[in-house]
């Protein structure tokens, strides 16, 4: 079977003898005749250069059954060699014959349950074969070429060798099994009955250097494994039953007449006893745990495994009313992976008190998708907090972290320490993906003056990707806090990030220093095709705007905002650096094809319809529009204005006409109304 776990097969090379002894005269019916039989050489293997040291040999007491018009049993003669032996019995009538080894019971053999004594022991293995419809039985070899030469076919049993890195906690394995969701294996050498499991009971079995080597006999009928099927390796020992899954992306075959090698590395084992906690499934990709009740959902935190990924799927809406939720992964070293599929269902009344990374997931290590959280209440206290996750990414080996199709409705988040977000607290992993997620209604209200408050995310430390995410109708009351954003409190502090097609709509905000309708402080993100629609922000300190409060780039990494707009109302009072789009622009930033069209009020001179202040002349702001007849484009431009050019401040005609005149792309913008909208 060809899989990522290295099932390997090959054809069996056999030593055989052709040639037919010439009989001078036909024996009588009661005479004894001697026949000669040759066993195949060591069965072939392929895969990872492994040798099995397995060789079939004749044994005292062996018998061969020959079936023609009559049936006779032949017994082995003394003096046989390991591969060649003579057998004595009565002659068989007929023109074609079926030759069975080790006799008639080979057809009735049951391979579904076997026993191996000792690690890597071969003593329980048996060779069984059938030469069918051959024209000679006096001198023969269990070899496909001999069978073909004599007008027949050969069937011979195979072997499955498992080399398994034993998981921690199992020192004395007592059983190992290969199971399937449907019957795939032949239970015996007959062609009628199939089984979904091959089990090997183990006695006196001590793994060598942590490796269990198990040997199974398999039927002389090949087992076909279809594409997309999953086999499970189930290991028992030390009062535990653990399982691993093997997904077959292509159709495969458990061959006959060869040793099929299967190597299974460590990690990824699931406790079979845990499966009883759920409505179904095994916690694997193809058989996720099925969750239908609050109690089943609450089992997840205890059933996740360090260094391994577990899969879970909702099969019903879940109401957590009255349950104090323990985040799934909030205990060091935060290495329990989860793939959680809500399958379109809703988790309501999630309630989390003061606990590390207060949220549903704690530290998200994996993915969450297709679920709605409604009526959540997160009181993070002196901890990072958010509804979906407190933190995303704590280690460098995080793989494929994502949140897709997740909605948070009418939920409330509060806390007294830095990093408080409506959706997540902090994302600290380069490559994390957030797509098609939303927050609707609810509030984010810190109980003290803190740093980093966001309607969606408090702080994007490293490069993450946000696409088509929205924040709608949320209240953010953080008048004394620093770095507050309708979407993100801070973005791109240590690495660039991508924020595309994200929208903040009808959000009511109070923010302290460095606050804005979209992002409070943005260092090195690339923000593209994003909008702040309606809503109000009231300044509690300086550097407050409808879109970005404090954007700052440097000579190495640019801070970019292109094809974005804000119609948020900005109430600046007497605060400085108040703008419809930018509070204060610092360093190397690039802002192009953006507009601000919300009402802006403020008494400080550093108040502008687009920017409150442009502090250094490396800030490139071009082809932008501030739609207001009374305010300047920027309240103040320090150290020259060479890079602040080709912009417009005013209200003549329509904003769409002005944008068209300035060359904005009709592929990005819809100019059919007075104000452009993003497509």
C-alpha cells in the first residue's frame, strides 16, 4: 500500500524447479507414491531498505493435500532440506489438480486474530499456498512461473510487518490491530468472508529501543484499499488503547506472497477511551470527534494531546449557559493542536472568567472554522483576552494556523491588562490566516486604562493575513487607553502583515492616544481595499482619526495603505493631530488612492480633513481626497511637503467624479454613486 506511512510492496521472487518425473508405469490405487515439492525462497520486500530475514522452511509433520477426481493427503518424509521435501501418499486420479499446503485447513484458516510471543518474533507465521488447476503433482514448486508453465495459478499468503514507534506511557504492548471503517481484509483464504480488523495479540513483548515490531499473516487474497479510505492502527498496553490513522490518497493493495512493510513514527496517537466522550469519531482528520452536547464540548480541553493534532466537529448548536469554560489550550507549553469545525452551528453563552488567555481556544494552535459564537462574556481580568482566542501562536513550529468563517455576535469582552480584542487578543505567528470572519454587535470595554484594544484584534505582533473580515455595530469604550482601533489596536510591530477587504461599520468608539476607526498604530502592515463606514470616534487624547491614528514606517519596511476610505465621524475636541483618515503620519509610509468623507471636528490647529499632522517629509501621501469644504487636507506638514502631493481637499462636484479625474481604478472602485465604494 502506498501511503505517507510507507506501505511498500513487491513481487515475490521464488526459487523453483520445473521438470516432471517420468513414471515408468502408473501406480495402483493402493500403492504409495512419492512427490517432490519446493518452497519459495525468502519473500521479497521493498521500502526503506529494510530486510525481514524471513524464510519459509519445511517442518516435521507437514502435509500436502492434492485434489483431483480424488483427494489424498501426503505426509512429509524424513531427510528433507529447508526448501525441498518429499511427501508420500496414495495416487490421485485426474487430469488437473489443486495442491494445498499445509493441507485442507489452509482454506479454512482465520487470520483476523493472531498471537505473537515476543517483540519481532516470527515463530507464529505460517506459509500457506494453493497451486490451482495444474497438470502435474509429482514434482512441483510453489512458484507462479511453475504454475503458469503447468496451466494453473498460484495463491500464497502474505505478511504485514508493522514497525511502530511506541508512544510514551506504553511499555508493555499487549495488542496491535489494523482496522478500517468497512470490511477490507479477507478473514481467511476463502473468498467469501471479509473483516474490518486484523488483530495481533502480544505476549512477553518488550519494545526494543522504543520500537515494536509486529508481524501479521495475511490471506492469499489481496486486500484492495480504495482511494480516500482510512486505516487505523490501534495499540493496546498498560491499560491504555491508543489509535493512529493512515489516510490513503490513492488506491492501494495489501499484496500476497510478499512482506508488506509499514513504518509508523511517533506522535499523533489518540486515546481510544476518549472517543467514548463524544457522539462519534476518533479525533482524526477523516473521523473527527462529533460533538452534540455542552458536556462533550467541555471534554475537548482534557482530550487534546501535546504535540499532536485532534479534529473535532459540531453536529448541533451548543448552549454553554451555566458552564465556566476552560480554554482549550492555555497551559504551557501551549502545544496542543486543534482542528475545530463548527459545521455552521452556534456556540452560545460562552462564559470565561479570569484565566490565562481568556477565550474559547486560549492559545490557538491549529484552526477554527465555520462556527458562530453568540452572547459570549469574557472577563479576562489581568490576562490577554478575546472571544475566539487570547493568543495565536506561541512557538516557531506552529503549522497552518487559521480562523475562517467564524462570527462573533452580541458578545462582550473586558479586562484590566494589555491586549484586549473582540475576536482575538494577540496574533504572534507569521503566516496566521483570518478569512471571512465577523463581529456583530457587543462591546469591548477595558476595566482600566491599558494598551492595545481592538474591535477585532488587539495586537498583530507578526505577519498575519486578514481577508474579508468585518466589525459591525460594536461599542469600544477605551477613552483612557493607548492604541485603540475599530479593527486592530496595533498592527505589524515586528513584521509586516496583510489586511485586505476588511470593513469596520457603524462602530461607536472612545479612544485615548493613537486611536482610530480602523487601526490605532500601524507600523509595517499592507492595508488594502479596507473601509470604515459610519460610526463615531471620540478622542480621549492625541493622534486620533477615522482610519489610522499613528501610522509609522521606516527605511527598511514601509507602512502602506492603498484604496481605503473612512466616513466615520471624528470628534477631536481640543486634542492635537485629529484627522478624517490619519491622526499623525510618521516615517516612511505610503498612502495612495484613499479618501476621508466623515465629519471631523476639533479646535486644535493640527486638525485636517485627511490628516491631523504629517510629521516628516518621508511620508508619501498622494492621489488622496479629503471631502470637506472648510478643513485643510492636513492640519500641519512638518519639514516640507514634497511627498504630500496630488491630493484634494474640498467638496466640489461629487467625490466619485473627483476620484475618476485623479485616475483611480474602475476595477477596484464602483463610481456609480456620489461616493465611491469598493467592489
